[in-house]
């Protein structure tokens, strides 16, 4: 066997190299997958340093909590403030999506020596440095075009405990936005600490680091932070336990204020969340203390008997009775009984002021805040059930929380509340009351009435009054209550939980897209071509030994013995070739990774992707390749075994079975044609002519038909049109191509299929045109899409709102011609193809009712959920009532399929504001939409589950298309400090399409490479044909055909096969995409270049092969004595 | 010696086998006039086919001259040599070397395609020859559908399509049964008589050689009149 291998070393070397190519491509593709995963893992470890976990909350908590966590010995902890915002330079350069990180030495220590650049933050200011120091990463420096010494302004959300969406929340842009002028003192590279970020994304973040103390001061949050990065020493669970032990009520924003006989439990947010209020009541019950929930609200007016009482507090409470702090006393000295739902008590002062008596009707007017913070006034009429003495509960100022802008005012006229106040209504009596009693309530309603009138998504309790436990002192009762309450509150429900960011990052690094699979797909034709090449080369080798095989068979060797012998040789070649190919695979993968970093960068968005060699993949690639190569060789051997010994002895390895299969070919050709025509008729009748599925199906049928017609032509039929004269060469070439129908078919089928896929795929590049203006397009008819880093409170839809946001009259006039649809945003990971990591917590948008009513966009599929989603507008599905805890959601079809890997009807589970799982059930898939990065739920559901998400941070703008640029300019200019960034929907869609197009280009390039290799195979087919036909060719020479003529004849034959294959493949593909040619962008240039290169290389390789083959002295063939 | 016809003058042919040179033909000389027929016989390896290929200009002598109608064709450059073969020489091989993908008619016409020719005239001539070799009923058949004798008849017709001055046959009946061989031999002589060309055949068959008026025997590279 080894002597045979050595004797036919040339052809065996070629087989081995063919095997090496196949192995290289296969192993290389596997390694691309490993490399992308490995690079993403590296990026995760790089950006996190020693950080294993992170606690990042939507609220500020004690910095000491971090210290206490660290002192537990379970973890190394670095408290941080992390905010998102914008940066602007003096020259006007602006960057949005900037991560502002307030850090100290503890944070820098997480990165060891790599964080040396941050040291500049912690020292003294440089000489002449006017502003506090900032260190930025190189990406942000480039984005802003700044140098060390320059100053810039950072703007970000100023934290407010009071929800800005609530009545008492401050929405003034100057209060919402914190602006912080800083001096750039150092630039850190885009690695290590420069790449710091807690969400997995391969893109480099824009990071600005400032000293923790500085940012705390700017925010007015001295001693508080909103995050901590942790290196757990004993694992995440141990860290969680330490957190539970260290956390205090103040970290939850819960305040306990002790009175003389009771203590009040309130919230720094002014309103206690319902779950917290329930926990307080339960904790009080647990320790045996009486608890009385209280809700206070501001009545704009209380009207009775024709008189008006302005701006009065009303308390909703069910007095417990007993001591004064828990009861109301009627004028007659009796304890006031519980109120009915339509009843009200007024204080003696108020009843006197209004001149009303029990039984009279009292009307209360109060503000109601709409979902977009729009204020409206509601009124309710109540029956006066009694007048209470101003003592005990009725004289208690502590019932009312410290409303900002009110409580600290000397008098009512000095109020500065975040809502409009008509100071003209304020009378002398009111000022006197304010002076004497402050914000003490003037009216009382039942707790049920309060809930009915004033419940917001933030809660319905402003405080809970708790008395001492019977038999125990107030101090001891308070302590017992605190412990009971702490035990009942879960830190996770307040966002205080250990997020194992390193583990999550490493898991997400497995990637949304399996690049190994992707590149095996891209390299499919390369692999098939290599396999074909191996088969042809091995066949060529066997052909050289046809006589030997024939002889062995003639002298009595069993075919099985011959096969085993050949297979043994094949196995040696396969193993050696695959081993060489493994090395080539490393090179191939390196090349592909270089391609991803450069040519195909839009698909991956990171230049930090490098080759990673995983031995297991090398082994797998080698093993799979050996199987593929051996299978190919075995197929060749099996074919040889069917050739009769006399034919083999004559030096041929092909049987002449021209007619065989001709009928089958005709049947297939006609059936495929009929099926293709039927499909076109079906498409026309159903209006689905441009459906990709139908188009591809029709094209594939046409391809089968074309190839079958060619097969039928090859396998028989009298072919006319040949004879002396011009063009005879072409005619002869065409006829000769049917000399070995099997080989010719193989060549044409390979070239045809490759061309079909390459052209069909290339013609799938969708061009975005005027159809975006249509409501059923991926842009929904919207011209602009915008995002803000700092959520915007206030309405861009109204003149007043625009003015409040600082837009000029003229600008507002331009905007009045546009309709803005604002969305709430739950920040999360990018769910689109722009993110290579697998998103665990995708971003969620709250879709406003206006958009649900408007409809638009097109859906690939919707879930049938009965009557709930019935109607013409699929958006109404978002309002469907599903089982408890399940929220109807939409996703973009592409993101769901390729990135999130979820099906219609499946749930994506995320954590809500209360630390509970929110199950987002996918009830609709949008087709090619601008919503590829997020999931969509109805705003109403959004607010239920994420009430803390105030303001709007995502906007769709239905502007006249010719004014889109102007609208964008105005908004970006006015709202720049909010990090407002608008882009056309076309650009947004194109950014997603760029990924798709890059993948298509990759496929086209690698498919073209495969096709190229296929043409080399074609050359080998040709050489084999020439060898088998050398007698025929020698005869032609004997009759006067020149050698050059014969070379041209054979080349024309090859060109014919190549051209037929390319023609069948290309025409079938173009027929498939014909109905969509107006909406797709066919890259004719690169496509024709690919096909042209294939044709040229095919002809050149054939010329070399044929030239070599015809150099063999033909004379000997003609000699009778051989 | 004659001005027209074939003259072989002191022809030597040797082949390099790498380390040494093997002299196959050693000073072969003879002449033959148009209308004459010559059989070349000899044992295997005596150089019969080599001599035939030298005459047919498929190969060049190492030394000596071969003149056909006064022209020393071996000195012509390749393109002109090919044209010379096209116009002057017709071959019949032991292995007929018919092109399997073409019909009988097309196979006969193949030599006309090496250089531009009037297609209609060529086809008429081919049909005439097919008829002449008795295969009109097989004119559209392919070689695979013919018997060995029929294939060789097609090869004979093909050799005559361009009215060659020299008709060279290399073991024309070597692979045929006795009856077919007889039939093909008769056909060769009939057509030779009709065309008036020079017929040279290399054969082992004493029976076939016996039908030629001139016979030459090759032994160890030298020729002897038989």
C-alpha cells in the first residue's frame, strides 16, 4: 500500500491537499465560533477586572452599606455612582450614551495596575486646573475630540427620591438634569478599566470617570451611592447573605420617625409602595403593635355652601381610636366613628371657614397625573358626616410628608411646588392657618375613599402610624418593629441584589449567534467543492491505475479486496490531509477573524475579536474531515467497482450508460417546470408574488428544471448543428461536453447551485426606499426615531410642554407639524443583531396608547389569543388580558429568532421593579422593524411593573419627511443635555441591515471561493476526460487538427459547462427575485465581479490542466503495439 | 525514383528512453507511386507503426527524408503540417477511435472540420462515402450501436473524406473477426482503386498482406522486400 502511495505520489499529494483544504475550511469554521466566543469571554474579563458581582439599584443607598459588606469578609467591595448621560465640549462636540462613573481608590483597586490612569482623579488638582478632574476612555476622547487639559460638561439625571412622574415630583429640566463641568486630566485606553461596563456588549463604551466624592456632591447625595462592584470571596450566595445582614431600612428609603406615643413609618419617596406598606402593617402585627395606614393628598379646593377653601391637605385614614394620635374627636367630644365611602369629616377650622354643617355636600377638587405627567383636575362630592376637633390626629402636622416646595415655605405665597398653584385664591385666613398649623389636614376621608381617589402607581399610603406594643416601651417596640420589617423586606425588591456580572457575562459570551454554524453555512460551498475535488482527484488517481485494477480483477482478485486496498490508501491520505488541514484551519480562522475585524466589521461591531485555538475543535474538525474525505473516496471506489474489468484494462473508469436516466431527467425537468409555473400562478392569485419563500421555491424549482434539461440533453438525443465552418469549435465543444454525462452534470450542478445561492442571496439585500413612508413598513411611516439618556419629563406633543423643555417659539412651530410618540424605557441589553452576546435582560419599551390606536408596522406573525386580540389592529394584542403576571409583548421577528431564540407564544422573563418575575409573552413578531433592539409592551402594563421608570426616553417622530432633518436638528439642539439623539428610521434600519448585508457579503465571498474551488474541480474533470479521450484526440490530430485547436476545443467544452452552470444558476435566481427586483438592491458590481473571477479562474485552471494533459504524447495511443 | 508519390530516403528513427537511445528504424528507403498499394509487415517491435506515423507526419524522422509528391513535409512548421495532414493523409487505425458522442455521418465528417470547408459539400461527400461503405441504414447511429466491422468501415470512410493522397492503415483488420476483416479489406482495396491514392497498411496478417502488390518486411529496423 505504501509503495503504491509513493509511486503515485503526485496525484496522492493532490488528494491530500484537497483533503487539507476541506479540513481547513471545516476546522476553520469551528475555530471562528471558538474565537468569537473566546474573544467575548476575554472582553468580559477585561472590562470587569476582578469584579465578580455588582449591586446596581435605581435608588441611592448608604455608601456605608458597601463598607459593611466589605467588612463581612465575604467580599471586596467598591461603592460607585453610575449614571448615563451626555458630554459636551466647549467646541460643541457632543457625545451621548456616556457612562458617568463616580469611583474611588477601591474601584481602581479592582483593576490593579491597569487602573493607574484613574489615580489622577484622587490626587490634588493640577496647577491652573479650574474644575474637578475627569478621566475618559480613549473612545470618548475620540468621540469628543478632546485632549488632556480641555474642559467639558457632563450632564446626567439628578436623582430624586420623589418619583418625578408623581404630583410632587420635580419635572423642571434644570432640576432633572445635573450639569457638571470638569477638566480632562487623563485618558485611559479602551481596555481594562477603560472598557468598564456591567452589561455585556462587544462595543467599547464611552466612559467618563470622576471622583466619587465629587459626583456625590453634585448630586446632593453625600454618603450615598447607587451601586457597588464586588469581588465575592466566597461566591455570590455568601455575598447575598452578607448584603441581607448589612442592609438597613434607610437603604430602602424607609424612614421611621418616633413621636411621643407612636412612630410613623414613611418613605423618602413620599409614598410607600403597596408591598412595603403591606410589609409594615404585617411587621407591626407580628410584634403586636397597632398600625394605622395614612394617605394624605392635596385638595386644590374644598367647596361647600358656596364657599371655597384653597390648597388644603386631606388625610385618608381609618382611625384606630384609643390614644389621641390614632383617633378623631367630634365636636361633641365623642370619638368619630369610621367614615362611609361617601363621607368626609372637616376640622372645626375648615367647617367654620366654609360655613357648612353635617349633612351638607362638600366638593373636593384635586390634581390627577396622567400617564405622561399631564395634569388634570378631578372633583368628587362627599357628604359632611361630622366636624372634628383640632386635637389628636386632626391637629397632627406629621400626617403630611415633607412635600418639597411646600413644607419649608414660610407662607403659602412662598410655595414652590412642581405643579401650578393659583396664588390668587390664597386668603389672609389661609396664611394664618399655615402660620399656625402648617400642612395639617383640614379634612378626613376613609382609607377606602383615599384609595379610590388618589391611588397612583407609586402606592396609596404616605405613612403608617404605629403605636407601642402593649406592655412595652416605644423604643423597644420600635426596635422590634424594625427587625420584623427588615426581615420582611427583600433587598432584591429594591434592586439591591448581587448580580453575578462575571458569570452572566461569561454565559452570554456563548453568543446569540453561533458563529461556527454561521461560518460552516458560509463555507458550505467551499466544503462541498473541496469534497468534490477530493473525489475527482482520487478518481483521477484511480483512473491512472485503471489498468492495474482491471488486471487485479482479471486475475481473480475480489472487488472487495481491491476496494479495501484502495480505501486503505484513501484512509492514509485522509488522515494526513486532514492533519495538514488542521494547520490550514488555524490560518483560515485567523483570516476570517481578520475579516471580521476589518471587512465585515459592521456585522460584529468590535475590533477586539481574535483567534482562539481550542484543541477540542481542532480534534473535532480533523475527525469530521476524515469522515467527509473517506466518504467521498469510498463513493469513488464504489463507482470504480461497477466498471467492468475490460473497460478498466482499456484504461477507462467510466461506463457508457448514456441513455440511463434520460427518462428520469426529462420527467424531473418537466415536473419541476410545471411545479414552478403552478407556484407562480398560485403566487399571483394569492398576491404573494414577492414572498421570499415562494420566490426561493420557484427559483429552486427552476434550477432543478434547468439542471434536469441539461441532464436530459447530455444523456441522449440527436444533436444537430455541427459541421465544418465557423463556430464549429463551439458546436463540437457543446457536443463533447455530453461525453461523460455524469461528470458534466456534477460540474454543472455544482456551479449552477453555487451561482443560484450566491445570486439569490446577493439579490436579497433589501434597499430601503419610499416604502418606509408607509405605515405598514418596518419604519411604521415614522421619519425619525430618537433616544434620550436622561428620561424626559414633559411633553413634546404640546406647545406648553415644548416651551417647558426650552424650545423656542419658532422651533416649537416646526415641531407642531410633527407628531411625537414617547415611550417609557426599561434599560436593558440590546436584543438586536448588533449585540454578539446573548441578551439575558433585553431592553423593554412601554408603547403609548396613542401608538396602539394608530397601529402600523407589519407583522410576520401574531398569536391567536381569541377575542382578546381580535380586530384589525394587531397592536391591540398588547392590551390583551392574559393569565396573572403575564404581559403581552412584541418582538422583532429577526431578533426573536436569531438573537433571543424564542418562539411566538413563549415567555421572556425579566425582573420587575419589585424583584418579581415579569413574564413577557410574545404575542406578535414585527417584520424587519426598527424595534430590533427591544421588546415592546403596553405602557399601562409597563407602569404596573416598572413604576419607577419615570419620563420618556424613546421617541418615534411622525414628521413630514422633507422636514425630518430640521426636526432632528431642533430636538438635538434643545435636548442635547438629555443625551437626546435622533436618527432617521432609514438609518436605524440600515444599521441593522448592515449586519445582514455584511453576512450576505461574507456568504458571497466564501461562496465565491467555493465556486472557485469548484472550477478547479471542473479542470480535473476535464483532465480526466482528456485522458480517457486521448485516442479520440490523437485521431483528430492525425486528421489535421492542430494541437492549439484541440486545446481550444477542450477549453470551449469547459467554458460551455461553466457557462451553462452559471447561466442556469443565475437565471433561476434572478427569476426567483424578479418580482422583488424593484425593492431589493442587487449588488450587480460585486456579483458580476464574483462570477467573472470564477469564469476567468475556471478557464485559466482548465487551460493549465488541458495544456498539461495534451502534452502527453498522443502518438503512443494510436499505435497498435502498445 | 518518381517525382509524384511517396519517397522514403534513408530514414532513421530513434527514441530516448532516458539513459540510452533506442534506434527503431535504421536507414529505411523505398518509393511508391500514386495508385499503388504497399503492405508493411514484420514482427512486433520491428518499427512498422513508427514508420507509418513518420509517413503520416505524426512524427519526424531522426535522420533521412520522407517526400510526398516532392514535398518534405517533416520540415513544415506545426500549423502547416497539420494542414498538410488535413489535405493529404487519411488514417485508419486498429482501434477505430470513433467519437462516441457523434453519429456515423458526423464521425465521417470530423476530418473536414479541422479547417473551414463548405459544409454542404462535406456532408454530401460524407453521405456518399457512408453509402459507399454500405452503412446508409446506420447513418444516424452512434458507434456504440455498431458492430466492430461496421465501426472500421466508418473509420475507412472517415479516412477518405478529404480525398487524401495517402491512405495509411495501422492494422486495419487487427481487431476484427475473419469475415469482417475480409469485408473491410475488400472495401479498402475497392476504394483505393476508385480514389487512385497510395494505400499503405501495416499488418500482421499475412492474408491481408498477400492482397497487396507491394510488400515490405521490417526486421530489426531494416527493411526487406518481401
